[in-house]
C-alpha cells in the first residue's frame, strides 16, 4: 500500500477528510522514524493535549450544571488521562496507524504513553486543518462512551446523604425538605423544593421529580454550608 492509500485508510479510521494530508501524516509519525523530533508528531501532541483539555472541560461544564469545581476537575483529569487516551487510540484504530521505527518492538505491546500521544497528535492535526469545531466533533465522538460513564456516575451521586452527614456533624440536627411550588401538567410536572435546617431556609431548586428537586436542593445547601464551615 503506497502512502496515498495509507492516508486514505487513515482518514476513514479517523472519520475526517483532511485538506492538508501532510498534517495527518505527521500526526501518525513517531520520533523513532522521523528525520528529526521536530518533524515527528510530538509538536502536534502538545497542541492536541491543550485542545482536548479545553473541549472536555467545556463539555463537562455544559453537561453537569450542578457539579462543583472539584468534581469537574476530577472528571476532567480522568477523561484526559493517558490510560483513557490510549484506550481510545486502540478502539478507534489509531494505534495500528502509527508509523514506527524498527526498534520500537511489537505493536501490540506499545506503551500507554505512546498510544495516548497519537490520539492527541491527531486531535492537533484535525484542529489545524479544520478548526475547533472539527476537533470538537472528533473528540466528542471518540470520548462518548467515557463521557456517558461520567453521566451514569453523576446520576448515582447522593447529595442528600452528604448534606445529612455534614448537618449532623456540624449542627447536631437533621435537614428537612420543604415543597414550595409545582408547575406544569400532570405528565410533565416540575417541583420546587428547599432545604430547611433549624429554621434556616437554603436556596431552593427545581426538578422534574420531587427526588430530583430534593437532590438539587441538597446540593445548593451543601455549597452554602461547605463555604461556611470551610469544608469540601
């Protein structure tokens, strides 16, 4: 297979058609076979790492409106980790596209860092060729499974339990949930609920069910009390 056919195959695997195929070629070229490290994929890896972090942060910010900064940071760190980037490279097929020198060894035993790097370098190449939206589409498509896992874990977060522990420890009492309002038809109701602790009412929250509204109200109260007591 000549280089043109190889790059056509690579575009099919990546799911993006390059205007400047030299960027794709560079993104797949490891330093072990490049003329110099400057002409390898290392510079594109540097750029792609920054683009990946930005897109992941934005997606987490938009998707998880109730998450605190610490939770967003933990999720971002996991999603852009070498382990996950390497897994994506394997799943997409980027690992098999890497252009390697003879001394690298068996392709099936490539180190995590090398497999992760090609994912980031391809992101950098797509960004330079097609802009931020093209890079965003590639990242969100290839990250979908891992993003959805974050979503699943978010649905199991229990802010009510965390609030109760904090209130019992710091205030020696128990939080109560007070319904304030409900709106909408029976099949599409929304509920407004607030937390009350020892007569103090905390910011209310709306939810599509009473359980959902209580969790959001618990989070709102948690944010106030964590700042008050200097805990997180």
